[in-house]
C-alpha cells in the first residue's frame, strides 16, 4: 500500500493490539490492528505516513487490516508496517522504519 497518512492513534485495547486509523483517500479510512504479542509497537503520531502489508477485512465502516506482522504458524503471509515520520516527509526525505 502506498504511503498514507495516520489520522488517529487509538489506545492499546483487548488482546494486546495497537490500533490506529489510516486515511487512504479523501473520505476513506481503514483501521489497522497490529498484534503486539507478535511484533513491537509502532511509534506513530498523527500526521506520520505509513506503508503497510497485511490482510484486509471489509466492513461498512472502511474495514480493518490485520496480520501486519509475521505469523508464527505460517498460515498467513508476512505483513509489515513502514513508518514514515511526519518530519521526514515534510522535509522531503524518506526515512522509514520497518516493524
């Protein structure tokens, strides 16, 4: 998925998942549920951009992307999140961190 803007950081809730919302078009958002039992927390802030790979599940509210990390059982393709901090994109640099 091309770089998209993080618009809201949600707290860590049940079954330790880090959840955040990403705007993928002017009026389209998607929830990302990143499992903290299988991968480290991604230190995102509103305005950061991300590129990610995971499994998308459709819903009327925009859907959710899961499996943004490896699967120890090998049943899902390995996902990832590339963080592109806001300061990097505003300065024209493309510094990324992989999670």
